[in-house]
C-alpha cells in the first residue's frame, strides 16, 4: 500500500499552510484523491502532493489562479513533465527533480509534523486533579 501523508506533513513539505491545502482540496477536484467523510482526516498520496506542488509553482511563478493551475499540474504530473494547450502554449517541467525534492522534504516533514489528536479532548484541562 502506498504511503499517505497528513495535511500537516504535506503543508510543511510544500511550504504552505494546512488551511491552503484543505481549501484547495475542498474547492477543486484533484485526481487520485479519495475523499472521506466529514470528520475523517485526509490522507494524501505522493501523486496528490506532486499535483499540489506543481500547482503552487504555477500560481507562484506564473500568477495563475488555482483552478487552471491544478488542471495543468495534473497533466504535467501524468505526462513526462510536458503540458501543451490547444492554442500552442507549452510548459515543460523537470518532473524527476521535483519528485525527488518533494520526497526529501516529506522525509524531513514526517519527523517534525505534529500528529493529529484523536478522540475526545480530556475533561480536565486546568491541570487540577479534583
């Protein structure tokens, strides 16, 4: 089974906030993302993280909005790092280098990312032992 990452780990590796990732995945469809029920934390595959990393590059460097950035990023991730539009626009990306960089960042992020708390919060939050 392929490894899946939490939103917090993904945010650290991508250099963005967990809220940005949640908003991007809530408002836009990303291939290979399995949507769970409400209240179930997202688990993101490397393929989804690669699409998000490319989308971040496109929005940051080209100033595109997120919807076309995700669509182009999905094609760049599927193809060997090449996107060609119907109007002749061509974008080329060194996909292997980006994937290796992302995997290295994920290894670091796994070490420091907080594990999400599960279950009910403890009743005693004041520190008193009444």
